[in-house]
C-alpha cells in the first residue's frame, strides 16, 4: 500500500535474520533445523541435534503465542553445542547458518556473531555469514563493523537483496540516511517483499537521528496510532461526501469520472481514484468535486503538497466548502504546518460548527504543538459529535497519561461502537506484535533480553559523524529516480532555500582523472546562468558518494505531458522549442553541449517556464565508468542520439538532432526509433505531415535537415532552427 501507515505497519513485523527467507519466525527457523539434523553424522552435530529437536518438541507443545518464550529459555543450552560444530562439512555449515539466523531473530547478537565468525574463518567467501555478522553488528550498535561486513558480502554477490538490506541497516545506524535510503531501494528492487528494507527506506526518508531506547517504542507506537486513525478519518469523510446529493453542475462525463474516483477511494484504490479525478479536472477545471477527490487521493498516497495545491485551487472556486478546508488541514498536519492546519480548521468550524472532522484536525494539531488541554477538549468534542473519534480521543489521552471523561454525551448505536472497538483491538494487536518483533530489532535499537548476554565490547572505530550532505542539507522525500541515481527534495540549512539533491549511484562514482574531468565539467555547467537552464548550485562529494545540488523546480517534464496527451498542437510545441532553443543557443555560446537532450530532460514549470535539465553532467558520469561496466550497460534512449554521439564525436549539431527528435515526438506522439539516426523519417514514410493531418510540409523539410545523419549537412545552430520553425508556425496558424 502507498500510505505511510500501511507501509510502516507491514514492515514492522520482520525480525532480523540471516536467513534467505526473511519472513521466517524463530519457531520456523528451529523447525528448519530438523532437516539439517536428518543428515547429521558427526558426534558434535548429533549432540547439538538431540538438544535442538528436544527444544523443538517442547516449543510445539506450547501455545503459538508462548513458543518464542520457550525457545528463548532453551537457546543458551543449544548455543553451547552449536558453537562446537565443525563447519567443514555441509551439514555443519547449514546448522551454523541457521543458528546464526535464529540468534539474530531473538536478539542474541553476540552468539550469532560467534557462529558467523567461525563460518568466515573456515570460508572467507561465505556471503551469508558476512550478512549474518553484519546484522549482528547492527544489533550490537557496532555500525562501522556492520557496514564493512555488508560491503564484503556485496563484493561477493552484487545482486544480493539481503546484503543491500544489511548495508542499509548499517548506514542508517551511522547517520548516512541517503545511503540507507538508496541501499534499501536496491534491496526492494531485488526483492519487493523485503519488509525490513521498506521500513529502513521510510525511516531514512524521515532523516531522523537515532532515538533513545527509552523513547523509540512509545514514539513509534504513537505515530502509528495517529496514522491509523487519520487514515480512517480521511476515508470516512470522503465516503460521507460520496453519499451526499450532487449539487455541482457538471457534464455527464465529468460527473461519471468524479463518481468513479469516489468509488475507487472507498475501496482504497488510491492510484485509480487519482487517475479518474485527474481526468475529471482536465475535462472541467472548475469542478470542486474533482479537485476534492484528487486532493483526498493525494493525501492518502502521502503526496501532501499536491493535496494542498488541489484543495487551494478548489477553495478559490468555492471558499465555503468546509470539506476542502478539512482536507487541506489534514495535509498541513502531516507536513508539520500546524498553524496553517489550525487556521483552516477554525475556518471550517465557522462554516459548519458541528464538523467533527475539523475538531479532530484541531485536536491533532494542538497535540503536536504541545497544547494537550486543547487537544483533549477538541477530540472529546469530535467524539461527542461522531463516535468514530472516540478511539482517537481515548488513545490521545493514554499517550500523555491524561484522565478523561467518557465522550458519551451523544449516545450512538451499540453495534456502531462494537465495530469501532473490534477494529481498534485488531489494530492494537498488530501494533503490539509489531513493536515487539519489528523494525526496532532489525535496526539494532532494541535488545529483547539484554540481561542474558553480557555487554559486547565497544567498537574500536571512532564514532562516525553524519555525512557532509546531511549536515549541509535537510533531505526530504524522493522526487525522482533514474538510471544514475535518486533525486531528493531538500532545504539548504544555511540559505533556507529549497533545492534538489541528486545522489549518484555507487557504480558511477568516478576516480582519478575521470573525477577531475567530471568536476571541471560540473564547474563549467554551473557557470551557465540562463532562465531556461536549471541551475547547478554545487557539486559535493564525501566517502559515501557524489551529490549534485540543483535548483528546485515544480512542474512536469515534456515526457510526462506526451504520455498524458499523446501529442501536442504545433503552437504549444513551438513555444516549448522556442525556450529550449534559447537555452541551447546560450549553452553553445559558452562551449557547452548538452549531449543527452530528450523530452524527459525538458521541464515545464508550474509558471509555464521551460527549463532544460542535465547539461552534460550525466553523460560525463557515464563516460567515467570503467570500460567493463560500460559494456554491460545500455544508456539513455537511443532514438534521440545523433549518430556521431555513438562514435564518440560531440558537437553542437548533436544537440540540434536531439532537439528535432523531441519536436518530432511532441507533434506525432511517436518516439523516434534508433533507425532514424541513419534513415530520415521521410524515407520511411513517417514525416509529421503524413502522420498528423494539418501539419505543414515545411515542417517535414525542417526536421529532415535537422535530423540528417551527417552533422555537416545538418542545421547548424539552435537560433537557425528556431527562426525557421517560427515562420512555419505563423503560416500554420494563418492557414487554420
């Protein structure tokens, strides 16, 4: 699921384990030892197996909720026997690996580490043993050692999701949140069901420093409670609105899309609801209902800025719609903008004094600002008006140790209360098990039985400081992913301005002369300052990677627009190309060639300004790779690349070819194929005027020349390309 609550709740159930089956419980791991013991012949193995099978029988006889306690009580005895097993035989290795996983799953990190040590001593290339030991080190808060072990595992197997997950844990413990996020994403790409990796990714996106042992359990529990109750609150309000009679005039098609969005929201198909509401807004930009459901879907997907933007647009159309204010207040709360949330909630209550949703939003905002008295008063009032808020009222009081009076001034049906109580009990049951066996253990914050094993010696490594990027920028949510890295929203701590931070993937980290060339080119591109070129503020590097700091933009790429609308009118495409030509003309005058121009690298901001992105830097990164890696990797979209670029020749005309390829796709809706680089479109009967009625033949001739395979026969500069296109556009407009 896409919401934070469901994502977090899903991942909290996973205990740390070195097993290749990360979902196994301690009982399942112990039961798996039975198969290994079936082939045990050595005396040491047989002695261990006698004890392990006896413990398994004892655990079987216990009730399921007591099995883990039984295993913990007998674990010390079989650990002694396990540590005497010879790993030189396959049975001994299997037993040692499973026992290391079992100890990790129960928080016995020291015992797990000893078993992993023995495995590594026998076989220095045992990937699974390094992963197990890395996780043990994370459990013991020896994050430097954990990171080193995970690095070794990745060198042995670069496609191991378990190794990436282990390194993500260690990186998080070291305060390298960007690295943790990136590694967790790699683990998820290899294994989408890795719940621990998902948990680390979400925590790293939050960029929180390691909390104290005393505070983390209550903090996470409270956060999950609020997310759960907030989710239900939002869904219920959307459902109430769906059942209201439609009073807003709308076309049949728009009304159908709005109704479809509402139904999809009710069945928790948030992406489907978003798509329908988006289409409804496109059809009728003044439909407040369409904006409402799009805002609600964005909220439930965690896209709070988009939700605020939609609610604001709708409120301009209809300022008296209190549901829109509630939706925006909910988003403000989740973004930490509590004053804005309070203002919206008060305004909503002025319109409808019996609005329980506004009261609940007020209560949650006041809780976050520390005004607990007002919190309790507002939540009680919400519960009196609407019984769904009774659990929120009681849980908020319990979180802060406050006494409450029953919110039963307005009686409601017992069966309604029972439904809410059963859901609440189910949630609390999941919450309890989550906190006992979840990500707290996985990240090494919580020892289940700290008194059983002695304290492990502190790391001999000096305490690692947070990375330079984390101290310079407050990193936020992921706003883009590409073949080379991840782009994050961030705030410059010193200048208090929003920026975009691109973390380059590990395989692209250049060294030596390649790094020097990259830095030189980055400085050259950073010196370009033009309204139609995305500014590079700086380039940073530390031991974890290279980071490009860009101007932050809000908008959509031309590629996004083409995907949505299939093709663009000539006049609109002309306006985009005009500004792109200005950017290229300026860059070329400073001897900078883009080399990777394509629709995905042209952005249209919310203000309508065209911005060309990724000048030269990305391709320089690729060229900096080792030759072996280049051979194994396919880069970019070949259809936009001029033929000479494939042969290593870079010139200004290469950008003209790419620009023409972009225009071709904007007008026809067809991406240029790689063959176009050698055979012009007209030769294959694919000229724009043949594909799209109304496009003038002059456009065909312009594109033929601009996309000529021989750069010497191509249009020379962006200024000339625009001059010819401008005239074609004027004639097309007059002809229509």
